[in-house]
């Protein structure tokens, strides 16, 4: 298991890779990324510190380390991938909540997204607005729905020009990890790829450009390390307005990967 709370360069385990970068506009990196394997299981977790909360980088670092550790431990114990994914989220939520008290004003908070690949299936788990994508022969496909009113409108196919997107607080997070988050119910999505490709998870420092089609996705047969390097570079080239974290899993591995 490897994790990066700050600018420590590329994390690369071959079939899974990740990277995080402060970007060009923010004074510090409040994202964190962790990657790991457990036998044939590939996994990655990204947490994005909530900018309006105190010490959000601490929340993100603790969230990825505790989330991935619990997820991989659950896999080692034989939990099904969906259950292991939920176990990881609950562990991360408990750890981050422990950084404050429910009555605190703006305690450390973060979002959470994980990806797991095992025996031909992909399982995504998330809380908040850090997304996951499938990159296959047909292009990029979003796998998650942001926990916000805007996220639900986007998932319904509503045009970005729709006046509802100008509603105050339309992008406000409805779920996160933190002492003030209340009970956290994991959202889990499973699918079985019908072709080789990449599962990509990221923070909104990349997704804001991918969703707006200002940044092109990478080739689905790229290696994970190549994919995360290219996507980080493209997000920086598009403006780098926020911290940028991205992880990629090869799913299923091609013969060249194996």
C-alpha cells in the first residue's frame, strides 16, 4: 500500500498508479491519494479536503490511509468486493470524524472515492463529489453521481445552460466525511467491463475539466502510470485551478500488463 498526502510524485504499482499535485492556484495540497494491492485485488482511494473546513489536508490524508487499509484488510478476510468497499468508507468516515466533535464549527472534512478491481468486476464507492470514470473503447463514461443538487441534474442529462444551475447553493455538498457529517451511508456501484480499459478516480481539480470537455480522456489502453501522468499534465495545462489527484487501474489487465 502506498499513499501520498502531498507532492511526493508518482505512485506506481504497475496495474494501479496514482499522483497528486497542488495545482497552479492553491497555496497547499489538500488532496491525498492511496493505491494498493491484495493478491489479485487492485485498489485506489482519493480524498479531497473540503476547502471551507479547517485542516482539510489532515482529513484527506487520514481518509485515504484508513479507507484503503480497511478495504484491503476486508478483501484479505474474504469479504465480497461491494462489502469491502463499504467497509473502507465506514473506516475512513470514523477516522475523519474523530478529528473533531459534532458541535465543532468547520471541523476537518473531505470527500471520498475508491475503486476496486477483482475477478473481472469493478466496484466504486463514494461520498461527496470526487468522481470515477470508465475509459473504454467508446470513450469516457462517468460512473458516479455527485452528492449535490447539481450532480443529480447533470446525471439526468440537464444542459449546463439550464437556469437551475444558477440557483444558490446548487453545487453545495450534501454528504462528506467529518465530525459534522452525521451517519455516512456508502454509495457503491459495481459493473463488469466487457473490454479492456481503465478505471479512473480523481478530485475535482481534474473532473471540472473532464466534465466540461476542456480536457480529453486518455487512451483506454494506456498503462496506469502513463494515464495519470497525462491527465495531471492536461489538468495543469487547462489552468490547474485546484489541487489535482488522479488514480488509474487497468481493468482487466491486458496480456502486455500481466
